[in-house]
């Protein structure tokens, strides 16, 4: 009875519709699937693998996908799943296959790659249940990281935000936290627009060059040495210092909660576009808003990845992706920033209101 009460504590007017626990005695698989809401279409959400997943974590991620997909205005609901195991396990793919067999009856859920899983895992899942996104190109997938879809969407959102802040993006100075798949794409697409990238960081440090960093050189340095701080001609700084630089635009694109109460008042940027998931605490966003700094929430700015997944699921092509991302993220960023201005609320509040309204409207 207690376990039942723990599950139902997550329920509200939106969901979740289903919580499924999967166990396989042979492989010792333990897994969780949460289908939060499907009124807008089949639920899309990643399958993550970690030894410490919990029902609460998977539910929160599933609800985030419900709002993210609604905010992106794609015909999908939200879901999430997790396999309780170390992603370095020798039997990783055996566990993935067992999990796929366990969730096969839940046809309202479409898995995708997430923390600890990859495109090969998605091939295994599709073999078992007939559906998955984030597949390799040879299986009809659209290579998300190779194309830089998420980063491209962040740049589209940045362009809109700069218009609202009366900044010329082609003349703006930008600092980017993170130089992984998303960060690299952000720097690449901003460079193509003539934007001056003055600072970039990775897990080993940061490099600062007020005159601007060269993307191709930065990429080669990262590939050859494994650290952007080895870029010649710039000043090596601590990662924390990147957030205090005198730039026009700050793009946090790696770790969660890097902007908090402790450093929110030190930020000098006029615009912050969240490329990572939850890179700022709620309190920090409130402080930034009160200081007149425009913040575009994560699930509005970084929706390029899930939009790509939706295009893949519908059988679309790579050629269609960038146009669809540009159209949707431009429209959604404008709607959120207009609502925030008109109603005098935080952009995150506006974004969550917009997403929730779309879900509840579909439920009527």
C-alpha cells in the first residue's frame, strides 16, 4: 500500500498515464518507464542507464519531456525510461534488449538515446519493439550530433533573444560554457553569423580571447590535446570566471545549476540562452530577471534535438530538419518572450504556462 501511495504522489491533471516497472530474473534487469501524457501524440523521451535512477527522477524527466515537446509544438507527448545499471557494464546491450522486451506492450512510448545509452542501443530496442529514434543513418536515423541540430536551435533562439535585447548578433561578444556536441555546434553556427566567440570552456578549463577565438583552430586543439585551454594566443581562465566575463551573450551548455544564487549577481551578460538542461537554478533566474538580464529557458532554446527526433519518427529527411527547427524555435522563442514581457513574468514561467496550456487544450 505504501509503494502504491508513493507512485500516486506524482499524479495531477496531466499525468502520469503509466508507470511500469520491469524486472528480468535472467539478466537481473531493473527498469522503469513513465509515460506522462500522450494527448498530443505518442510519448517521446530518452532511455537513460545509471545505477541510481529512481521513480521520482524518471517521472520528473518524463514531465519535462511533456512540456518540452508541447513547447516545441511537435505532435508528441512526454515519457522517459531508465535502466538501473552502470553504463560500463559488460552486459549493457543484453540489459537493453531485456528492457526493450519488457516495455514492448506500451506502444504509446517511443524511446530515444539518453545518458548512458547510444544509437546502437536504439537499434536493439527497435529490433525488439519496432520503434525508436536516434538511430544511425543506415537505419533511417538522422545523426543528431553530426548535424548539430540542438546547437543550431540554440543559435536560432539566441538570434531572436538578441533582437528583443536590441543587440546585433553579428557584432555581439559571446561566451560558451561547454565544448561537447552541443557547444561545438553553437560555436560553429555563431561563427558563421560573424559573431565574436570570446570564451569557451570544457571540463579541463577555459580559454578567453577578447578579439575572438577561431572555431577551426579551437576544434583542432580540442581534438589533438583534449582541452580548449591549450588554444594558443588566448588567456587560460578558470571555468567559474567564464560566467563573470564582460560579454553580450552567455550560453551555458554543459552542467546543471552552474548559475546559482552565488554567482547570478556577478554575471555581466545582457542575454543568457540556456543550451544545457537546467543550467540555472530557479532562484538564479529570478535574480537575473530582476537585474534586467534576458534568459531564454532551456526547453525552449535546446529543443532542436527533440524536433529532429520527431522528424525522424515521421520518416522525414535530413534536408527538412534545419528549416523545421528554425521555424518552430523562432516562433516559440518569440511567443515566450512576448508573454514574459506582456505579463511581467519570468520567461520560464511564460514557457511553462505556454506548454501546459497546449497540453490541457489537447486534453479537452
